[in-house]
C-alpha cells in the first residue's frame, strides 16, 4: 500500500499562524523530513508533537528525494517542512515534487504561510500581477541577465534579501531600474515586524541610518505604461515619419508591417503614414 508525501507550510514567525490541517498531518505522519532538524524540533516540541526527524535540505535534496519516495512506496506518510514558510519557495521541496510526478508517487501540498504574498499585500502596490524572483544573484554576469529579464516587466517585482546585502542590493536596483516606488518588509509576523514604503532612495536613506537586521522581502513597482511609452518614443523621437519607416525596414520588417507599427507608435492612421512610404 502506497503512502504519501505532504509538503507542509510552517509559520514564518508567529507560531499561531500554523494551520489546523498542518498540525493534523504532523501528528499523523510517520516521519518528518526537515530542512534543519534542530529548528524543526523546536516547532514540534511547541505543539507537543513527537515524530522521528530526518534531514532534507538543499545540499542533499537530490539523493534524499529518492529516499522519501521509497518510504512512501513502503506505505509511510512523510511530512516535509522547511525552517519557515512553504516548501519549494526558495527552499527545498521542488525537487521532491518533480520526483513524485515522475515516479507517480502520491503527494499533497498544503496551503499556509508564505512571506511572498504577505509582503505583496502589505506593499500597497499592484497585486493583480507580480513576478517573484527570490534572492538576487551575487555575480555580475547573473545580475545582468536578471535585469535584462525584468526591466521592462509591468508586474510588481518581489525579491528576498539578507540584512548584510540589503544596501548593496537596493543601490543595484536603483541604478538598474530607476528610483521606483517600493515597500520593504522586515521580520514578517514577528515581534519586530516592520513595513517601509517609498521610493528606493528613501529606503536606502533609512537603512544608512539604521543597521539592517532580520530577513527582508522587497516589493518593487513594475514599469508603468507611461514609462514604456516614453522609452519607446526616445528611439524615434528625432526621426521624420519617412526615416521612422526606413528604420524598421532596415531592421528586416516588411514595409506593410513597418507602416502599421509606425502608425501605432505615433498614434496616426495607417493611411496617413502610408503617404510617407511612397518611394521607399
């Protein structure tokens, strides 16, 4: 008889945020796979739950995933937890999900605490569309790739950051994305929870005066339609309509599509733009 693997979210700070369902799974499972067994033992002891603990973290995730699947096949119920939040979100867990799908092993993901959504709602920025990118890379090459991928996104951007890298990261974001509006959330759900809102410069000035402490979630405004339009206009602002058409034709576009795009960008009718294309 097959068992099952449960991905169980744990509180990101306030222990009262654990769900009744999470407690039920932890109480009824055969073993708990934990990112840090010492940290998880504190959580289980708080709720008077006594279960065997095995280590499951980013450095052993590949090998231990197979072990968890073997245990499930033997009929065991395994609860997988991380130090805080939902497994698989910038934490171990995604590999075991992939392995379960490949091996057709039953698994269940429980809803629960996550810093990402809590911070997004706190920010007051657009919650209808957002892009989560986790921790910003340290290497210059990887940072450049990141910026190329996100700079023109209209979605609200979400990052995690450690205190010792916070000011460097904020300065990097301001330099690459501009002085956008943002919110920064520190120690969510904990005693010293703090939410700051303003442009990036305002946040930098704050943490130049006050030493960063704790874990941070950065919520950064996406690029607005106005900004996108202004930047696009810069590329042809000094061109005549005829030169604008030629620009796109030289870039490989056929004349019909070039006329259509020029008309759209200049907010003119296609028939009016067509007049300037005669002879091109």
